[in-house]
């Protein structure tokens, strides 16, 4: 049994069929493509951020590696028999503060998985002038022996107001 439709009903059914086809087309083809496109855009942005982080880490690694190689060269170029204690004592004589040394406490720590050991000296200088201290600290910091001042404490001398006392720790790596 065939249903007879007039022209207006045929147009309505055709329009409804077209709407259903457009809906199916949009729902199953166009919208998934847009969703996939958004997903890919987000993924690209994430990957670009990751690439930027990798490039920053690579740059930081190269700088650190270059500093490490330079440090190894400086350590190799040290004079034979170098010790932090003797360096500090010699420098104290050169800067005129040797007679003001109250104490020097050396310690050495072996570094795990390394050919180097950490050498540290805690030192107290009493009744020195600020210019003497600056000359001594400058000699430490500008030496090519990779010596670092880790801690520094300065106080006024109790006996003489124009003089100071200082306690500091100095570190370096030794082979």
C-alpha cells in the first residue's frame, strides 16, 4: 500500500529528510573533525611547551657541562701538593693578618662517587681592620684555585672599637 502525498507533504517530508541528513552529517562528520582539530591544537601547544623546556634544559646542561670542564681544568692546573690550609696560611702572611689568626680548623670530607674530596677550613681572625679583611677575602675569591667562602661572620672587637673579629668557612675541592 503506497501512501499518496500531496506536493506540500512531499516538500515537508523532503525537508525533514534533509534536516535529518544535515544533522547526521554534522553530528558524525563535521563535529568530530572540529573536536579532533581542537584536541590536536591543544596537543601541539603542549608539545611546543615541552620542546621549549627541553631546549632550556639543554642550554642549562651545556652551561653546567662547560663550567664543569673548566673547573676540572683549573683543578688539574693547580700546583702539586696544594692544600687549602697552607694556601690560607700563606695568604695570611702576604696580607699581614697571620699574627691575628686565633684558630684554623681544617676538615676534609670524601665525596661519594667522586675522585675529589671537599676540604674546608674554619678560620677566626681577631682584631684586624676592615681593609685587612677585604684584602684577605679578595685574595681568596680571586685565586684560580676554586676556593669559595661559604660563611662569614663579622663582629666589632671588644677591646678596640676600630678593629673587627671575623669567623669564616672556606671550601675547595682537592684531589
